[in-house]
């Protein structure tokens, strides 16, 4: 059985939801969004922007990189 995460639901997910989908920590996902290593869009500006992770591209990236 393949234990790799699969996309169920929305193609763009907030960090909290993406954490549950992928099993990765919120810290790792947030840092990747800020650094640009995780495909996402940023909503809002200021001290607390909301990041929406492009789950289709991110899951493909994870499979390609063997994460």
C-alpha cells in the first residue's frame, strides 16, 4: 500500500489544513512558503498574512523529491 499523501478536497489549503493532509509540521510549511520553496499564494499583508498552499503542485513536488 502506498502511504504517500493524496489530495482530497480543496486544491488550495491553509497551512493548518495542509499540515493534516501531508503530515508535515506547520513550522516547516510556513517556512517553506516564506522562503518560496513551497508553491503557495499569499493573501493579505502586514504581520500575519495567510498562505494558501497549491496542493496539486506541492504533492507533485513531494513525490518528485521523495519526501
